[in-house]
C-alpha cells in the first residue's frame, strides 16, 4: 500500500495521517443518529470483538471452577499467569516479529521512522528498549494483571459481591459490556493524569515514558504501581452490580488492548490491498508530547473537555503550544516571585 495516499512524511521520514482524529459521533453537534448507528459496528469490530472472544475462550477453557476459586491458591494463580504470559507473547510477539523484527512493511505508516532496536540507551535495562520492555512486561506487569484477575475471581466465587446472571439480567449485562470500553477510558484518564503529577511522574510513570518511540513490548512496560493501578480497572465490577465474565472482559480491554496505543503504525498491512487500522495515533501523540491525550480516542472526551486534547492537526499543535507557553510563563513568574521573597 502507498502510505502517502493516506498521510505525509517529513524530512526525517516520520509519517502522520491526513486530517485529524475525530471524536466519536456520540459527541457531534447536532446529534446525528444515522452516523451513530454507522459508527457502532466500528466500535465493536475488530478490537472489542477480539477482546470479547478472548474473554469467552478464557471463561470456558482457562478459568478454574468456582469451587477452586473460592480458596486462594498458588496453583491456579500460576496457571492464570502462564496463560496470560503465553497469550501476550503470541499476540504482542506476532506484531513485534512481523513489523519490527522482520519489518514486513518497512516504515510504511510508521509514525516514527526509526526502530527502537537501532537506538540503545542507558535509560533501559541492558541499554535495550526491547529487552527492558519485555522483561518489565513479563516479570512485573503481567503478574500484576494476574493478581487483579485472581482477586476479583476469588471475590465473585465467594459471593461477596453480587453475581448477576445472564438469564435474569441479559439487557443490563449487555449494556455493561458495551460501556466497558468507556469505563476503561475514564479509569485510564484518571490514573494517567494522577501519575503525570511531577513527583509521581518522576518515580513511577517516567518508566513507561522512557519509550518515546513505543513498540508492542512497550505496551505493558510499567512501574509496578502503575501496572497495578492500570489493571485494577476490573475492580469497578466489584463496586457496580456485574458478572465475572464482564469483569474479565474489562481486564482484557486493559491487558490485550494496551497494544493499540503502542503499535507505532497507523495500519498493519496483511496484503497489498488489506490492512488493519491500529487506532494508535492518539496515544502516540501522548508519547511524543507527554502532556496531551491522557485518555484514549475520545470515547469519553475528557481530554477535549479539560483542554488537553491533540487531534494531530496543525490547529491542535497550535493549541498545545499556546498551552505550553502559558504554563512556562506561569512557572517563570512563580520562580521570580520565590527568588524575590528570598532577597
């Protein structure tokens, strides 16, 4: 495919899409119900459908029996960790293998034309972003994913929170499945904004942001505190009346879905005429500029409402730069006041 039909490339070879990132039609004014109806299949397919498919596979073939889950045990916890790690190795690893190691499509549709393996850095373990991100994912974040999984399954199994049945509450639970990605977006924005405060950023979130040019292994490369808070989105289903399948779906949106913002390519080519849209650009802009797009694609447009939205357009760039300018001016003014008070 010719990526220049869909975007442009600067002198460094970095690619960016034409146009701007649009908010879902839910937020367009005036409301256009026809556009919303046309958008719903895009909302479900392919990514959310994939997360539900993995959820159902887990529920019927991986998750232990209710009797087993009533008692905390290292045995079934290690079993879930092994499956989670294997699934991420296959899923993330396939993208890493074909598009980063073998470079199946070169740098076509790649936002940052460079590949992480070409640029060793002291900020990473063994000076390698790939090794660092891989180790942090498999020995820190995926164990914490599994911890969250074990805890909410244990709570449900013991009947300590409501376990709504699909036969008695089909409409409510179906709606809860549909809004689960929105819950993820709000939860992610809140914890993400929190760990961008100066102290927490320095000691926690900077680990993830070391990967300015992210790749699939960067998706779950986090400080342990961030890794736990990120996957703890599933605990919302211990607060609201729910079902463990929906809680598991919520967890899979976080665990498997983290790759979306870190693929690094706008499209993953399967053939010369067929490609999969990654929806990675919004979060790529966050890795590039740090202080924009704390949420997701604007499903719940908290960034838009709070002034931190960057849609990838020149206008979005100008708004961001003006905000940065005011922030620097305020910091300089405060520094000047502090210096005066010391004299």
